[in-house]
C-alpha cells in the first residue's frame, strides 16, 4: 500500500492554480521530500492530504483512504506538523499535548506515559510545565513534532519543519526525524525549501514548482538525470604546459570534459571528490605543480535550476514564509 | 465526550491564564451601572395605566376627560379600563400596567359635600422613571378639581391622591441591576464562545485541531459550554457586586428559590446570546469583526430590552423588535425575580421564550460553523 497516492490533483484559488494535476505516490516506510520555492503549492498539497481543504478536482488517498470521502478515517491515521506554529501559547507543553491527545480519545494513563516519553525525546521534559509562550522558536517546533506523534500515527506529515530554525536546531530536528523512522518504521512526508535538507534527509524527492511536480526520484537519480556533473577546478604554477595537461587528464575514464578557463583547469567528472587524489597524482607525474584545488559538487540546486530555469532564492524564502507562509489570505480560498 | 471535555478544558485554562480579562469583564458592566444610572431622564410615552372607576359622578367624569386628553395629546399614558380592582392589581404585578388608578364610588359625592375625596393610585415602583411619569400625569388630571365646582374654596375639599407604591421602596439605580446583569451576560457571551473560534482561526491554531478527529459538534458545544460556565459565574459576580454597591445585601433578600430562578434566567440568556453571536460570526476571520459587530449588537439588543426605558414607550416598530429580543425577556424576568421577589411562576413565560430561542440558536450555531480552514 502507498502512504500517499494522488491522481490529477488540482486546486485553484480564483485565478491562481495552486496545484496543477499532481499525480504522485509516497511508499510506505519512506522518507519523502517535497522540494519547492515559496508559493509552489506545498502547503496546499499538504492541506488537501490532511483534509483541511477540498481539492478542486482529482483524487487523493492517504494510507489508502480517500481524503474527501472519508475524512475522519484519514485524520485518525496521520500526525501533522503544520507550517505555522500552532501550539497554544497560553498553555504549558504538557497541557498542549494532553488536550491534543484527548482530541484523539486516548485514555488517560496511556496519554500520560506517551506524553512524558515524547517530551523526553524532544528534550523538553524539564520545561513541560512552562507556558509555551516562554519557549524559543526551536523548542516550540520540537513541541509541535512531539504533539503530532501523541497518537502513534503510522504516517507523519511535516510542512517545512525547520523553517526559522538556526542550523544547529535544524540538525536536531533532522536527527529526530531519522531516529523516528528507524525506531518506528514511520512513513514521513515533509516539505522544504532547503536543498540541503532534501538532500541530507530524504530518500526520494519531488520537485514542485508552480503547482506542478517537475521531477521525482531519489536524490542520486535526480542528479544523474541531468547532464551537469561535479566540477573540479585546479590551478597551477605559472608556465605549465597546458596542452600536455589536458591530454593527460582527458585520458582518465571518469573525466567527461576538461577545459582551460582564465583561472585554471576545469574538469567535469562523475566521480566527485574521489577523483581529486587520482588527478593530483597524475599532475605530480608529469611535473605540473598544483597550487589550488576547488571542488564543486553537483547539488539539488543544479537539478532545480535545470528543471525550473531558476534557483530557489533561499534568503528571501526564509524571511517571507516564516511569517506569512501559512497565513495566505484565506478569504479568497473560501 | 472526551473530546468535548478537552475543548472545554482548553478554553477554560486559556481564559484563566488571562486574569485581566476576568477583571475587565466584571468591572465594565458595573461602570455601565454607574454611568447609566446618572444619564437617563427622558420623557416617556404610552405607559399603560389601568383605571378602576367606581364613581359615575361629574368629578370622576372630569378626571377621565383630562386623562383622555393626556392620552391623546402628550401620550404619557395609555388608558385601560378595568372593572374590578383585583384584576387591575394582578395586571400591575404581572407588569401589564405601570399604574392603577382607583376612583372610589363616593368620590364625586365627597367633593360635592366638601369632604376629603380620596382616589388611590398604585404604582409599579420597580421602574421609577415610568412610575414617576404616571404619577405626574395623574396629578395633572387631578389638579384644580374641586375648586372649580365648589362654590367656596375649601382646602379640605380638594381630592387627595393617595399614592401607594406596590413594592418595597427601590431606588432608580437599583432597578438598573437587571440591565447591568444582562450587560455582563452579553460581554461574557461575546468574549467567549465564537470569539475564541475566530481567534484560533486568526492565530492559526485552528489548523492543528481541525486535522484531528474532533467533530464540529465537539468544537461548538465545547466552546459554548465553557463560555456558559464563565459567563454564569461572571453574571453572578456582577449581580452580587453591583447590589452591594447600591446597598442591597443579596443574602438577606434572596431565597434559594429566587437564586435558582435567577440562575435559570442567566443560563438561558447566555445560551441565547452565545448562540446568536455564533450564528452571525462563526465565519468571521478577524477578531476585530467580532469586536465591532458585538459592540453594535450590544447596543441594538440592550436599549430596546426595557432595561432602562419601559418597552411601552417605544414606537410600534421598536416594540415589535423588542418582542423578539431575548434581552427583553431576560430583563423582564430578572426584574420580576429580583426587584419584585417573584418566584419561578411569575417568569414562566419569559423562561419559555428564552429556552426556545436558546435551543434554536444553539442548533443553528452548530449548523453555521464550518469545519474547514
Ligand atoms: N487560501 C488561499 N487563497 C488564495 N490563494 C491561495 C490560498 N492558499 C494558497 N494560495 C496560493 O496558492 C499558491 C500556493 O501556495 P502554498 O501556500 O501552497 O505555497 P507553499 O509552497 O506552501 O509556499 P511557502 O513555501 O511560502 O509556504 C500561492 O500562489 C498562494 O498565493
Ligand atoms: Mg507553505
């Protein structure tokens, strides 16, 4: 069974086509990433999958259950961390979790145990009796994740779980998600606008732009799917024989192309960093003295640019969506 | 049930975390009391006055003529002719009349014989403004009678108007108490219930519980229940404190029966208003809308409720509105219970209206609420 399955899923808000015939599937047990810039339609997709808004057309199933026809069934099965911070500021962490647990009708004893375990897991046990209003953004985000797990869902959905977090807290969340998956065989679907996040965390990634899925594969698969390669740039001491060097390097099997540019030699390779020692050895043999080596690995960014024709502008993205990402003027949507 | 109670608990906890809200909710209605108590002295119209005329003599006729011309001219009173005193007094107690004028059988004869003629007027002093106006109108009708017809001016031959107030003496300020309590109920209803759904929507917290299995009924009923709980306590506190300010010691005045009756009125009124606000505002997406609309509704419901001016002096259209305004019934019932010391029996009709209105509104609130982002 697939955890998610959509067929031609479309959502329009007036003139805006937030989702455009999206068909994809998330396998059970998988850690799946939806990567896309601001306004790509990530939150819209998540909201449809979590029964918060109805699709305009098309079909979606979550854990095999139709999200329009059997909303209650879907809600029982999933744990969701929304993009906006949605815990109650004027309640304590414990109260937030306890009330949430009761929304799922979990009996008291089980609820208590579960909450104390989860708060321990996200490192908030000591602060569990403090008002959430006194929490930092990172603590609050961890609480949101803990809360989404209170009813032991088999499928966890997170909408930009690391937005607004510093790099260190981001690592903490990543570790947490990895561990959850290992320990409970949880299926995870997350959205992100950070390339590194998709790359570091997800097994398969769908790139979404203007409401369309433009590419979907494993991270490796996505990279292999485009003609660009990792590049190594090497600079030499003055007076080396450029032609000799190019000939020598071009003969190596992992080098796709080698060319001189103003600063030095640029080599396109499909062996990545592993090619560097081999290259250096070669140059030593022919007596060309190397001064500097640069490696530019192929990233999802390149994949993204290849598919959408532009980079994701991260800096802007961070600022904007933390405040308004999930608070799109609803009036138009109703 | 577990979900419903979770909604209630969440709401109550959040309320208690903001003690300022509690304080303001109590203080504001009491301030109203003080301001209102000092700001209304207008002319009233169409105050129902029952006349029990047992004398067919010329002086009685003269007085009736004058009353009729007051009824036709400045329209301070509206006359009702009652055949017997018992019936008229019953009407006064029920609030049908603001006053009862009794002209005894030998009224004209006494004047002719230059004896002291005595007519009686009974006033509903639980509404002092109204009863004062009635008293003045009647006094005007009586003025000069006896001197005109009597050949010799004789002080003692002047008809005396003996005015008897039906209830134990109450001050004008005190009769505002039902109005202040209904005001507290309105404020309570406006700052709980629907306000909290709109706030959750506004803050985005709504999103997180709409994706849980919680049902629409859980949400609406839970919010109404916690709002009801909070408002009932607030209303009793306001009742207690404002009485205390006016020198009434409730524990001396009220019996368990009347407390129970007041409790019923408060609960039903709260449900009416909460339900009404929910129906109108559950789809608002900004708390300010609730504020603006609520403030407007407060005025619209409060002034035509009879809390300050008696309903009888309104023009017909406002009168019509006040018959469907739940606050009219709350004020009427509370005034009957609190000022007049009547038991449940006297307010059956009010309670029935409030119960039906509350039921319809609460049911409609559940229908109006949209469980969607
Ligand atoms: N309720 C709504 N009313 C009108 N337009 C909407 C609504 N919700 C989303 N949109 C529009 O749909 C498009 C997709 O928005 P969505 O929130 O899904 O993007 P996103 O990928 O989550 O972006 P971000 O990274 O900024 O959160 C945007 O153009 C947005 O303006
Ligand atoms: Mg989003």
